[in-house]
C-alpha cells in the first residue's frame, strides 16, 4: 500500500501504517526491592507483521530508589525481551536504569518513558512474535526500590 501526496487516506490505510497492538496499564510487572516483575504481552500474529519493519515497545512508569545505609544504594531497571512464536525469549536490550541512589546519595524518584525498538525478522513475519517486559529493584540493606507501570504499549511500524 502506498499513500501519495494529495491523496486522502481512508481509516484502514492509516491503521496499516502504524498499528498499536496492545496498551497495558496493569501492575503485572511492577517490582520492589529484591523482586523482579514480568509481564507477557499479547502475541502479535504473523499477518500483522508481514509489512512491518520494527516494533516500538514503550514503557512508561514511576521508578523510586532510596539509599538506606550500608552496604549500598538502590537501582530500579526495566527491559524487554522478544521471541518468535514457539521460540525462546532473548533480550532486545539489556536492563535500562530508571532510578538510582548511590551510597550516601539522595533518594531518586521519576516518572519516565523508555522506548525500545525491535527489528522484525523474517522468522517473526512467518511465525508471529511475543514481547515480555521486566522491572527489577536491587540494593543494599535498608534501601528501597520500586517500579510502578503507568502504561506500556506495543506499536507495529512499517
């Protein structure tokens, strides 16, 4: 499908250009100190990926890390994994720090968005794919760490 300048696109053509597959606002992958949360997004069928080049995984959440004394601070991180349907998950990117409080540091809190781009492979175009998102909180004794999902979505792009 090609839309040219001067042409009026109908709704079906516009939806084929950019397609949001899922919007998730639940607590399925929220975390606290020492706990890793994960959530498996709804699978994307091969028919929806035939003309796709990549998938945008957008994670928006509130992260909080607080220093609690020795032996160290706290860190809150998120990441995404992707797999072909029937295959095994692999990291799209390694964990990304959303909040950090170093030894003797101030507490750190923020709400932010992390966009992750995954290339659609030939295997995904044939078999479909699925995305899994994670958050984890780590730190020393007495530290605090948490991540609260606000909104995470998957968007298929040509």
